[in-house]
């Protein structure tokens, strides 16, 4: 499952594209891409996901 995660560091919000995987019975988050300080629009997010799919093939 891939989703956007908000992470607050020193009072500032940062956005990451994260995937959840099960490893040895525990769920772990793998950061696929740092998205920056501004939440991406749906169109920007779609372009990012398509770009990641192209790289993995």
C-alpha cells in the first residue's frame, strides 16, 4: 500500500511517499520519495507515481 505521510520535524511539516511492507511479522514503512514541504496536488502525485513505476520496470 502506497500513501502520503506527514512528518512533523521541529514544528514543520514534511511530506513523503511511503509504502507499507510486512517484514518478520511487523509492518514497516519504506520511504519511496521525499515530496517536500508543500503537499502535492493530485496531478503532481500521479506524475510522481508514474515516474516511479517507469523506473522500477
